[in-house]
C-alpha cells in the first residue's frame, strides 16, 4: 500500500482517513519536532487537522495552527519551522481530503522523506511520548499577512486594471482578491465564498471555467484568474474571455520572470524547447519539479497550473502567480502574449482503469514504431515528428495519455493509435474519458 502520490496523499473522507491522519502526525512528529499546520476550506478540514495535531502532540512535537490558508501560504510560513503540514486534497472534489508535507524551503517532502513517513505509518513503528513529554499546540498569527507582504514587495502597487478572481470556493477566496486590491486592481469576485462546498469543479481547467470566461467578457476585465481548492494552482483567461492553456502559460510566465534555467515536466509541450532556455525535465508532479529546482533554476512549473518561483519558495504558488499575471495584463494584452507563443497540436486524455501491466503495455506500444522509448515516468515514446507519454496518474486511478506532433493530423493519429493499444491491453470495460 502506498500512501503518497505525486502530490501528497488524498482519499475520500472517512474513519480510515482520520485514523491515517493521526498516524501520519505521530510519524512526522517523531522526526520533526516543531511543526506548522493549516488547512483549506473543506468541511472535513478541522476534523482532519485535529487528527494530525493529536498525532503530532502525542509524539512529543510542538505544533502551531495557522488556520485556513492556501497551500503556498503554509509553505511560506514553514521557513520558521522544521516542517509544514497542509490539510488538503488540492483540486479533488469536496468529499475528499488529504495531507501534503513541506520542508522549510517550501519544497514538498521528497521521495525519501515520504517513504520514511509511509514506512512508519504502515509498519506502526512508533510509540506515543510519555505523559510528561507530550507536545503542546498554539495558534500561529499572520501567515496570510506575511505571505501577502512578501509578494507585494515584488510588484508595483498601481495595477489599474479590472480582474475577475474565481477561487472556486477554496482557500484563496479571500486572499487573492485582497492581494490584487492592494496592488491597485479593481477586483470582481466569483465563487469566492469559502464554505467548503465547491461551486464548480475545483481543478482550474477550461471545462470548469466557463463562468469565469463569460464574466471577463461581460465586465471588460483585463484578465480572469482561477485557483483550485488549496491555491497551489493558478490558471488564467485573457481579456477576450479565452482560456490560456498550461503550455502557453508556462512560456508566458518563464518570459515574465526572465528565466534562463527552467525546470518542467516530461509532458510539457516541445514548443518550450524553442525558447532558447536551459530546460531540465522531470517526472510529472510538482514534488519532482521543486526537488530539481534545489539544484538551481529561475523558474519551474507543470502545465496543470503549478508555477514555482524559487525567489519566494519552492512550493507552487498560485497567489504569487496571480500577482504576476495581473502585472503582465496591466502592461500587455494577454491574448497577444499568448498568440506569440508557438503552439504545436497537443492532445491530453485519460482512461479509467483498475490497472494495467505497464511492461506488457510497453511491448504492445512498440507496434507504433517509435524511434526511442524512455521510462523516467511511465512510457515516453519519441517519434521524428512528435511524442507520446503514457503513465499512471499519481493522484487518481487513471492512465494518462499525452500526444504532441508538428501537425494536428499526426497528433490525433498518435493519440488515437495509443488509445487503441491501451484499450486492447486493459481490462474489459475500460472507457476513455
């Protein structure tokens, strides 16, 4: 059994998850004696948080509670502690919850750290502290204020533009509008009631942001900003009300920060390679991007909307990204910045499945005659005019497929051919999404 995926652990909220949360607290507290904790707006957040806190205190650790806060805010505050614990299921629906663990530099626990915690939880190789050595808890004041202040210091305070913010009912519902107002923006709020009942799909993808697109057009805003439940992600809509894809956002933000050395993931568009930057690619997941950025780099991100700015933190920071895209929109039309980014046809999709035998699948995929095959994360097939990536999701029971090529016809051909091979290899009843 594996607790942690590519971005923390997530599951439906139930008694098993609560019991696991307590054990995670015990395991973390035995190794990191001074902890800060926060949670997003989910209705189960307090129960989960207190379960973790109970474990931390029972281990003998000291814990401070920062209340409801975005994940990047918790990660920024962790610099004053041995580690940070965030109670969130990120972009999953509100009936889910989970845990993300952070180092003082804002980076997620790496694979070795996760395996250490996981091993202790699953083996139950821990004891509670003696009664006289149990920990104490307290309240941490000012986490949001400190994060906002740090971001404000990086941007001008006269962004005289209208911005629509769709926080999806998540942890940034009050934070991002406040930040942008302090930067001089006129803010129109959408889905900014932080009650834990997400009014739209929490993931900031085009299909969930139709209301935001319409609001931008109707209000004459220069940009629309969307977050997921814990605001480690940020995606944007241009002044025409058109969603900007993650691959284009990656290029726009890299240029905005003047990046020369960038880290991104294996599934990012090959158009990124045309930017003249030193680019290092990792497995999919912001954990791997931040881990690689520890070796150096100006900027990192993955096309799901997780943007990492090492100058402030190694955690994906949707709040900082919101300020960055607003600053760009104050000086440029985002539609023109987007149009300037070269785009190759790219298709992404997934297949729901109880599981596939990846070794057998790779053998079957060789029938597509790639020029090379890589296994850094799933199965990457390179062709002279494009590529395919087939990998199990790190957060959901799905097989994800990405295909890109120099022409739309070829990209669709690769995607459909790959889908056909997978469906033949999968258990019966598997359907494409």
